[in-house]
C-alpha cells in the first residue's frame, strides 16, 4: 500500500519559510511520498505575484552522505506552478531506514527567491507489517518468526543448578558429620536443616529455570544477540557506535531480494549500508542461529566502517580485511565449520585464491565466494595473532588515510601483500605460491563513495 505523507501544510510553510522579500514566490504545499522500492516523490506548489516562476530546485541531504544533491524539478513555468522530482530507487538506491532532509529553492523571472524550511524524510518498506523492538543502540524490524522462542542461557542454568547442588551438599556433609559424632539431637536438627535446604534449593532451581530457558520473540532474540555483539565489538575494538543501527529482518528470500538494490549477488544473505547505518538480512524463521551470526557479521561492518569514515565519505577497505573482520567477530575463535572445511580443502588441493584477488569484490560464484570468506577470516585471524590488536587498529587507521594497499601494509606490518601471503601460507600449512602476484600499478583505495559493503553469504540455507 502506498502511503502519502503530506509533511507540511501550506499555512505552516508560509509561517516557517525563510524570510523573503515581500514579492518573493510563496510556497503553497510541499509533499514527500515514499513508494519504496520504486521511487521517492517530492512535490511542491508555489505561486508568485510579481513574475512567473522559472526555477524550481530540490535539495536533498541523505544522512551519512558526504554531500547534498541539487536536483532540477520538472514543471511548467507560470505564476502558479506544481513541480515534482522523482528519485528513482532503481538507479539511486537507498535502503529502508535511510533518512534525510530536503528543501526547495524557487525563483521567479525577476530574480526573487524563496527557500522552503528543511523537512525530514525516511525511506520505508511499506510492503510488510513490521514489528519493532529497540533500545538506543539498535532497532530490530521484523515481520516473520515466532513470538515465543525459548532461548536457553547455559550460564544461568549452570549457576542456578550449581548453587542448588552446592547448598544441598553442604547440608548433607554437616548431617553426616553429626551422625558420625553420634549426637542425636544435633542429628535431628541437621536433618531438619537438610530437608528445609533441599526444599529451598528445589524451589530456587524451579524459580531460576524459566530465566535460563525463557520465551522471547524472534525480534527480541535478535536484538539481544545484536547488543551482545555490539558490546563485545566496542570492548574489543574501542569503537562505540554513534547512531542507532536500523536492522531490517526479511523472513523470505524473495522479499529480501525485492528490497535490495538490483544486481545483488545470488548468494547474498545480508547487507550492511554503513553510511545509512542500516542492515538488511534474510533470516528465515527457522534459521535463528544462522541469523544471530549474520547480525554479528553485519554489525561488525557498520562498526569498522564508522572507524574508517572520513569527511569525504566511505573509503574502500579491501574485502580481505573488511569481510575477514566481519567473519572473525561472528564468533571470535570459532569460525563456522563450513568455512574451515572450505579452507582445508583448498590447502590440500593447492587451490587457495591469491590474497591480491581478495582485495577486489568477491566472486558471484557461491563456492569461490565461500572460500574467499574462509581465507579472509584466516588472514585476519593470522594478523591478529601474529601482529596483535594494536596493529589491526593501526591498519584500519592507515586505510582511512588512503594509499596503495602494499604501501599501507609495509608501513604498518613491515610486509607487503605477497610477504603477508607467504607468511600466512606457511603458518596454515599451504604450499608457497608459485607465481608472485605483485602488480604495483593497480591503484587502490581512494575515496569511493560506496553505499554499501560486500554482502554476507547465506550459509547452510
Ligand atoms: Zn560481509
């Protein structure tokens, strides 16, 4: 269903419009209509008493974008005009949750101008009945998945069970000692204490159990895992998220692809849009565990990109590092078995992809993409173990400054990409690369105003 947002009425516009000369054009109405995934429609009506209106321009500032867009609206010049600008989302894609401001600049033939006050807008996917759970750091929007999921917290179960057993044991030892010392009265007292404490422990355990295995809804479970990942990342990298992350969970692959920009790779399971602070993920209601990893993966992209964001916009980070870190933080120290198997096979068959190839977008072929993720994870894990966390932080800082990848690596690690590959291959037990891959003429990261990072693969789906 298409909803219309008449964001400001005529009266409000006249009252709020920037001060203008008495004979400046007057705004009558300004509207924003969200027709995601087709377009965003901006419309304005204005009149001028002194001369025909000859210029109507729309200014749009997307939140997180380095610059504003100045766009010419379509209209017929005259004393009273209706102008419109259609933002084609197939050409200039924006994800659901992206926000911005817009305002109009209108001028008549005599040179009189009026600027409308800025209005905010937000892109929304209105094809789904979204539910939402949020705190100040993360908002989860979802529409499929149960409202009653049992989430089992092993730590809570362990402590509550452990406390009950421990309490019972102490009472039992005391009663045994009293019996051994043949003190009947004491034995009776201890027996009563044992009975009471056993009852108390059982009651306590029964009371704790629901907390260890309590029902939550699908969105809540993802929110909790997302916040846990965020907390871990903030502690481990020292990067605190500045804006609330908007996470949209699609429960169906077709719905997900219908919401993504055209041309997304077939194996895409999730996508982060760092400048908009938005994540879209396809999580089927029965894939909650995969979904949790995917949430951690995409949140890592947002946190890392926030670290390397510059006033010029997003800088390109080689997928080798970007995806490697995202897989690493899905579950530190425990990569998904699918990746480990893929890596082991490639080591055995001597079919590892060169690290230089992993500084470019990953293949559309799902098998090669899978190995690309597996290798990226392995290299990031190697850098963290061999050089330490501080060097990884320095590496990200250097990528933010820009330059050739080889120069950045030499500057921070004292090794170029080929040296790094040789050391990494040796450590994982792979054969040395037969041919060097060095190609210094390949220029790399200069500010590229990329809207999104590479996608997350669907796994085991
Ligand atoms: Zn990724």
